[in-house]
C-alpha cells in the first residue's frame, strides 16, 4: 500500500467512524451540539417571527475570501442543483461566484464534482420530496467517493424538521447551511474538508445585507438583481417569512450601481427581485424612497428592459403605477399574485385585500397602462374552500383577463397557521378544481396569443429553442415566448418578428428582415 492509498484508507475509516458515531447519537443531542446559539431547535414559529426588530439589520461591504481559502478548490469542481424560485437561482449565482473565487470550476457532470450543493425550496411539499429523493440518489456516489462534499442549503435548511431528518437519516450529507449563511461558504467548505463531523450552520437571525458578494451569472443577456430580501406579509399558508427572514431593502445606490455595471457588461434585461418587491424601501428610516422611486431611477439607465417580481397587491401604490406608465424600458407586464377570488378565503389567507380591492387595483393599472399584460399566482383547495368560493376564483380569472397563471394545490407547511386548520376538502376535489382552473388558464392564454396573429413584436433573442436548435427563441416585452427562424448572430439582440402562428403558450413567427418561416 503506498502513501496515497494509506491516506485514503484512513479517510474511509474516519468517515465510517463518523457515520457510526452519528448513528449512535440521538438527533436531540446532535441538534443541541451543532445548533447551539446559532439555531433555535424549533419548527418555524410564527409568533416569534412576527416579533422582528429593525435594528437587527446590518450592512456589510467587506466580504472577502480569506487568503488560505483562495486556492483551496484548485483542480476541483463544483455542481449546484437549484430548486424553486428566481431568488434561489440568484443565490446559486452567488455561491458559484464564491466557489469560483476559491479556485473551483463548475461542472454539470455529477460524477466529476468534488462539491455538490442542493439549493432547496420549501414552498410546497412536492418541492421538498424532490430534494429528499436527490439526497437519497447521491448516497452511493458519496460511498464511492468519500472525499466528495455534499451540502444542503436554501429554504429547506431553515426548517428544523428537515435538518432533524437529515441528521437522523442521511448521514452522508456533510454540510447544511441556511439562507442567511451563504457568505460563510468559504469557512463552511473548509470545515467540511478538514473536519470529521457533519457541519450544520443555520442562523435563525433575520439576516443582514452583504454587498459585494461575487457572482457568476448564468447568462450574458438577462440578469437578476436582488432589491430586497425576506417577507413580512405572513400569508397564513406561506413558509417564506420563516425561511427568508424579515423584509430588508438594499440601498438604492448599491442597486443602481449593480444595474449600471450590468449595462457596461452588455446585459439587455434586468429583473429586480424580492419576495414582495412592493415593500421595497419601507424599512428605510433615513429616506422616503419606495419601489416607484427606484423604478424611476432605473428607467433613466440605458438598459433596454427592466422587469420586477414578485408583487403584492397590498403595497402596489399609485406612485409605482405612475412611474410604470412612462413605459420605455419599464415593460408592459405585471405579475400580480391574487391567490384567490374569494374575499373570505383572502381573509383567511391574511392577504389584507378583498376581491373588490384587487379589482380596483387592476382598474387603476389598466387605466394607466392600457396594454399591460397581467399574470398571477392562484392557490386552490385552501382549507375548507367551498365550491362557491372556488367559483369566485374562476370568475375573477375571467374578469381580470389574466393571460397566464401559475396554479397550485394548497400544500400545508409545518409552522404556518393554515397548516393547523382542519380541512374538509377531499384531495380529489382539489385536483378537480385545479384541472378546471387550468383549463380556463389555457383558454385565456391561447386567446391572448391569438391577438398577436400578424402583429410585429420585439423579441429579445435568448438562444436556440429547447426543442429545435434550428429555431431561435426569446421573449416579447409582454413576456410571450416567441420561436422563429433566424441567424444565430441575432442571439442577444432585440429583433422584430412578425407573428405567423399562435399556440397556447407561445408564438411562432418570422424575423422582420429575414423571412424564414418556422414549420
Ligand atoms: N401551498 C401552495 N402554494 C403555495 N404558494 C406559496 N405557499 C404555498 C402553499 N403552502 C404559492 C403562492 C405563491 C407562489 C410562489 O407559491 O401562489 O405566490
Ligand atoms: Fe409568502 Fe408572498 Fe405572502 Fe410573503 S407575500 S408570505 S412570500 S405568499
């Protein structure tokens, strides 16, 4: 046995001893040991979460990778699997940035990776099930390759029940860290590399704002920019206020500087991100500055397209409508989650608006922006939703004329008030309601697509279509997917496309200067 093999054997033995030791320790002991002051060993607690203090937020502009970790990843590869929303996608870009600065290279091949991170989503149960499935699939690889580091991060790691389950049943995981701990990645990786025990670092504090984190962005055409973090709305079904902490806004100058930087790099579109972007600036104590003001300032920057997501109807104010109505790079598409068309259900959801107030907001938006496309999110089968209440969602869908909707069956989330409710709606009925709603959504989407027949639209060309490499694909200003034939040289540009055929979820067309039909 040579030196290298001896080292490997020793490593395997210590891994086995580690796994054995963890197996023999109760999860309560492990939680007490690892979570100490940094994690409260409880399920997300809405009462505690509501008691949020402003002074807890701190801004940090001094992120750097310690010198001894700057080359730790040389010759090694990382893979991050992302689940869930754009916020998670963007967190992945930050983690990729940090790992790259540590010398790691990215890979898409699971077997090649030296670090695998699962950036998880907790919004619905099926999102969590997918992750646990993946955790199970990775076990043989870890056994084959004991030096591999497998980490679980993102929203699920903020849930005590999830961490408990991993500690008890998935000892091949090396590292668990929370959404407020991303900037600690270099230290955590180092501990995982050199330590023998499973590293768990989940801060239950509400989260600071760390500027100047490195990022490796996924594309060169569209970019995401966080404008705020967290959510204080506490919709009764939603886990996000617990997993993402309280609302905290980035300073306007930091956001504007980031957008300017993206322009200089050639990006054509930015999407301003937050769980509830309309609450932007409400936490500032020294300035009166909201989302309308920010959009107005970004409107003046020379970037062709600006979007924002996600909106909450409650905080959508007149100033914002007035600014959006200026058009230009502020696009004619508003994603405005309504969740339900019934005022009674909305009350139970703690959405803080009624059906009538939502319709009034839509009326104001349409008055100021007559061409705006409206899309939404809807939950069916909230506990005890009656047939009549569901029908109200169907009629609201028609009344507003939503052109697309993300639709979900309600999924109880531990620690949220709605999850404690008894529910008399059978699963089959919920599925039926989702089916009926989706039929209506499809019909309205197809109808809205038909109105584009023969029209010329502006498309930001993102690349080849997923289905056919000879076809290019991109989105219109109002967020319609367009497939068309054209030269690859227009990728990254905004081109005019004449629509020749419409489908339920997309449009086909020919490039205005280059008339090549899509079959
Ligand atoms: N069950 C089902 N859907 C949910 N959403 C949030 N929480 C839940 C839940 N517990 C939906 C909402 C939200 C979208 C991102 O996910 O519609 O707008
Ligand atoms: Fe969840 Fe959105 Fe409600 Fe916040 S506003 S609690 S993120 S559904």
